[in-house]
C-alpha cells in the first residue's frame, strides 16, 4: 500500500498544476530576469512581474512592496536584521518584542543580534499557545524598534490574532514596526497587510504546494516607507535589498501555488473534517492522550498530540509507512523536547511524547483511517513494553 504523507507543515508536495506552470522556465524560457536587452531576459522579467502582482494581491498589497527571497527563513532574517542594523532605526532603538513559540529563524536571529547589542523581550503564551494584543502592547519600551509575531504556529497550528495585535501596537506606538511570519498561513488564511497594520511579512512557497527554495518578504512601501539594511550585496537586485539572480521558475511556481490556493472553496472544510476524524479516532481508542494547542483558531490541517509513556521518536519508528514528525522540521535532529510544547506549560517528559500531524490537499479519508489503525496499534505495542505505563495502569 502507498505510504501516507502527514507532514504537510514541514513541506507540501508540489501541486502538478504548479509544476506544469514552472516547467517552461526550466527549458525554453530560461532567461535571466535582469537581462532586459534581449527577448529571453524580457520574457523572464515579465514572468517575475506577473508573479509579483499575484502574490502581492493575496496580501492586498502593491506589487512593488514584495521582495523575492529563498524562503521564509531568509525573509525573517532580512526583516529582523534589516531593521535592527539599519542606521536610521538603530539611532532610535535597540529593543525587539517577540514570542516564546516563534520559529527558530526568528528566535535564533534575535540571539545572534543580541551579541551585537540588541535587547529583546520574549512573551509567554497561554495554554492554547496564543499571546494577547494587550501583552504585546504592554511589552513596548521607549527604544522598541520592532515586534515579530508569527501568524500561525508550525507545530501546534495556533493562529494569533494578528490584526488585533497590529492595531494594538500602532495605537500604543505608531513608530514601532510589526513583522509577521506567515509561512504557515499564507494562502490558507485571509491576510490584509493594511487592515492588520503589518509592516513586514515573510512567506514560503513550499508550505503551499509550491517549490522549495523560494519565498518573499513584504516591505511596506509608504506612509512611511520601511527601510532595511541589505543583507546580501552584489548587483542591487530587488530594489537593492536582496541581490542575486532571481529564481524565475521558483517565483513562477510561488505565483501558481498562490492562484491555486483558492481553486477549491471546499478544501479547508474537507481538510478540517479529516483532521477532526483523525483526532476523534485516536482520542476515542487511546487513553493518556493530550491535544496541544486550542480547539479554536487553529490551522485546518494541524493536529499535535502527546501520548503518555510513548516517546515520540520511537512512535515514528513504529509506523514507517506514515510520514510524521515530532516537531518543527528545522529542529528534527534535536534530542530536546519541543520548546513550543513546553511553552504551553507541558512538562518536559510529556513534551517528549508529542507528535505532529499535518493533513493536506492530497490526504484522503482512507489515509486517515489507515493512520488511526496504525497509530493505535503502535502506541499499544510501545506501552506494553513500558514499565511506566504498566505502573500507571496498576
């Protein structure tokens, strides 16, 4: 039987329609978008311009506000380092506010900037994994430059009230910039950068059935314009903020994935129903399970569960036919329990048992039923070998 893929938060398979859109730019339309002096270059430039408009429209933004990057990790780095290291901001501030459950590309970037004099405040989350707009506003200091809060969490799927947070920041301090990591939410949840008071926003194609290695950073173009210190020099591409030959096939793929994100209006409802069936099936047949994150305001395909007395990594080995993860793909080599799960107040020994399920566009109902059967049997096998579970049941 075919393997079951339930790791769509780590990456999604490329939609065949997206691949079809990209293929010509690997072949006959191979031009460099910066080579405007001939047909092949102008053809590539036009493709990039059209893609920029498509992606920006998804954010209700101007096309000129979008910079193409290699993905959300680079975009997060450019947003944070670009602001903190920009002379026109550094003169007035040295403090950033973020959240305990942010992606490592935000938290590790803050740690790196700390060695150069940055101060930062990491806000705790509630037991559902959310941070409140009031707590964000209260954390602002006279020398705060930037707030960075993700839209949807990559492990537990929790969706922060980004619009309310953005408005709270601007009400308290209109000069403080607001950055949002939307890698998991772009194309899945409505985003309006103006209405949400977002100044900078990061996204990736490969979380949206597009190709790996391409993403974008929205940078507010006016009222007032956000200015960044360039992190990659050489050629002045992307308005001087991100030099390097553009990945034209990838950019075309990002735009195609954005277009197809709304091609099936029932997709989110179907994915949510499959996720709920998976959750109900596991919870009804197994004792000692915990769902991490809130029941509401969660990404449609996300399910993160702890299975008491069952090491998460061991459980994955018991079901090799199912693609799952114990946390973020970026920290999959770590032996430490997930910092995201621990931020919810879960003890380290239980956090070690967490497993993340990511239901997606190509998941079928039969995949879910097979997963339930395999996981229930695997958990029971492991618990039969566990003295801790035996003593717990005694």
